[in-house]
């Protein structure tokens, strides 16, 4: 089967659809991680539809009942990575892998899978529904997820360990990891950055959604992490900054030469991109729709999208 | 009894030769965890991770996902207390075969409270998917890495290092989830369960107790999780006055608690005395001093037996020292 390709225009449309679908969920369910959809829609759609070299989805296009927690008697449950074309039981080491650390972005991942033709539209009906595999915060059984990332700081290390394994085994696939900027406050990220540079993991690329906001408010007010470019370069990484809503720039950044070094792409984004109804809200970490007036305002905007 | 030197070193080298997918990860305590020779012999399979245990743990999870078998090395205290969330979410939840080789368990370090893993068994026991092995002699060091390698999931080992006595025959390896029966009586007065370095203490006590005519069941326990050995249940049942445990760590959550839970589940209504740290931290000093100072030694065990039986046996400290002295001159 020839690899499906998407034009930038199609990706832009997909990003729009992701935002719209998540606004719909937000209204329907009374709340959602909507600002993260606004900030990361182009990043995630570009990763899935342009940047990553993925295999065709091997996952069931429909939502599935939760397959049970992993354990000695339950290791063969369907993994989220199947939707990225990676089957851990029969792995293709030439394709890329994506580790999503900011797993509260699950709705963005699921909706992007829909746009990329890897998940059915009706699967989204099971988003955050009790007993299904489409949780609000994804884990390794959730479509698109490699691992259980809810405790921040760990996934970048797990992804780096995977990249290290790929490098030692001489596999061609690249290991991508996606973070949100608030996570950069975690100490473990920096332990990992130091080790990834030490082992010269030039098959390791980290995309950061720098949306400048976290639960308590603006990142600069909660705990400053800047200047990131200088910090990463001082840690022995290659680092570039791009407009996180510019699909061309997002894709070009992945091609930045980073011989002998890991690469970080800092994507500058707006947490209310294309969503003026939340521009005045602060903080925006989790947006709730609980009163009739808000519901009406959001619904009106949803219909105009 | 013979003292053996650096058995972990010998065994990790043997395992590496047998299993090419084994990697050794070190958080800068390699020479203190008997992996220095490994680093020389297998430089490409020795991953120096620096003093950064959180990253080492999650990194190992990534390696394990790709078919490697990481054996991560540092002091046991840094493998659970410092990195419990990484141990749970990176390794335990996905049930990955990462082996935590934790050295200087309990009070076997003069490093003081920061270096003493005194509540690790209780903590790690609450983590699903993990197996826990508490090593007591050279024969167990020779066996445990194979058991860990063959276990379907993550493993936490309280490993001993340097000079370790060979208490058990070299040709009778440790068996998964099976206690080692050291002495068994038909109608026992008491049953003693011991683990880690405290088995030496229990051995000293049982010799003296037997000399006084006390009928003692003595079982050495090295698998702390799972804890479903029928021998343990049977020994508790066959124990007229009650049961004692002695362990290298706090009695909250460790061997004593394991036995208590099993006795309650099986409806065995007998008194239980748990010898070990009594819900407290310890300070830095030599192993022998700490065992005595915190009442984790043979004399404490004997007093416990006296209490259960309601007798005075007249065993003196000197009698015990003689026994130990004989043992150690046999090297």
C-alpha cells in the first residue's frame, strides 16, 4: 500500500477540524483540555501527516473496551502504538515512533488519528467514557500512545532509552517525543537531556508545545524555564524555535542537521489559537462549560467554525 | 561455614555471557555494586547513567521495551525511596522485565539513614507485578539472577556484596517462592522465619535454643513477593507456642507483616513476635553494632522465644559469640 501523503492545506484543515471536534467535546461533556488543542493542533497533525514516517495503522478503527491493566497474564492486549503502525510483537524498526509525554493532550491525539484516517469518527463518541480505551488522559492501551505518561518527566527518559536501544541495534527509525513546556520544570527531564547528549542520540527528536501556560497560569509566573534554546545548547543539544502553527516550519525543523546530538524543536504557540472565545480566560489549563450562557456562546462559535 | 567474595560480580559476568541482551546500568556506584569488572569486560553493555536514578529507571524501561534486559545497579535505598514513581509508572505498570539490583540493604551500610533501605520491602510489596528477593547468603547470590531473568515482570533484589557467608549448599540453589527449611521438628515449640543477614543471627540463636531442648522450626525466606509458600503456613501451624520473625529492616510491611497476613488469612491463631527495626530509622554504624543496638540480633530472638514459652532459658551473650566465632574462623 503506498504511503498516504497530505498537503499542507489538508493538514491545516485537519488542525482546524481537531480544534472544532474538541470544542464540540468540551461543550458536550462540560469541559476539556481545549487550550492544548488550540496550541498543538498543527504540531500533532504535522507530526502524524507529514513529519513522522509511520506505518499504516494496525489498530482497530473503533473504540475498544478497556483491555485491562498490564500484568504477567495480560501482556498481549492491543497497544496504542498499533495506531502508529508499530506492533511490538512484530516490529518494523524502520518506521518512526512517537512518545507523547503530555498525555492530557489525548483528545488531540485521538482527533488527529481520525483526521489521518487511523481511527473512525465514531470512536470519538467513546472519548472519556467509562470502561473504554479512549481516556481523557491516555495510557499505553489508548490509540496513539506508546506508554503511560501521566506522571511528567518520565516519558522523555523512556523515549530516550528507546532511542538508545535503536542506536545500539542500528535501527533506522527515529524516536520522537512530544512535551509541553510546563513539563520542562521537572528535574527528570534535565537528567534525561544530559544523558541523551552524553550518548549522542542523534535519532532522538523532541517537539515541545511552548504554549506558555500551565495549570496555575502563565509558565513565566509559575516557574520560568527560559531561555530554552540557550539551555538546550548548553546541555549539548541542537535546538531550534519555530512558529508552532506554521506547518511548513514545523516540518522543516525536523530536518535541522543535528549530527551526534539530539534535537529539540521549540514550537511557539498560542493557547487560544483560532479560538477567540477563550482568549480572555486565565488560567486555561482545563476549560469548563458549566453555565448556559457559556454553552450558548461556545455553541454559536462552534457552528461558525 | 565459608565466606565467599564478590559473588554478584561472578554471576553478573556469567549471566552476561549467557544472555547477550543483558545490559548493566549504573548510577555511579558501580565499584560499590560489584560491576566494575563487567564494565571492563563489556564496555558496550555497561551504561553509565550518572547520579541520576530517576532517568536511569525510566531509561531502562525504554531499553526493556526494545528487547534488552536491563539490570540497574545502585544502593537499594536509591532504587525505591528516591524513585518510587518511576519504579511504578515506568516499569511496574507496563510489567517490564527490569531487574533492580539494590545493594547494601537494610542496616548493612555504615552510611546512615540516607543509605539504609529499611522500609523497601513494605513499600515495594504494595507495587503490583513486582517480585521481591531478599538475599541471605552466597548460594542465593549465585541463584537469584537466573530467577530474576526468568521472572515475567520487574524484580527488586536486596543484594549482598563483598564477603558473604555460604550458609546453604552450593548445589542447592534458591527456589522461587519457596522458603529454605533449615530445621524442622515434629512437634515444634516455636517457628522462626528469618531473612537477609538476620538468618545468620537466627542460626546462632537456634543452636543455643536447641542446646536448651527447645524444639525449633527454622525457615529462611528469600522470596518476599509473592508470599504464598505452603511450607510457611504448615510451619506456623506446627508451632506450639507461637511464631517469630527476624528481618533486616522495619517490621512494618516486611517479612513479619507477610507472615502475619498469611497467618490471619489461614486462621492460624497464635502469637507472633516480629524482630527488626521497631518502626524507626537507624543511624550510621557497623552492621554488628546496629544489629545489637536496635535489637535485631540473636539475643533478641531468644528473649522472644522465652516470652512465647514463658520460660527463662539462661542463654548468655557469650554462648552466642562463641558460636559465631567458631563459624567465622572456619573460613
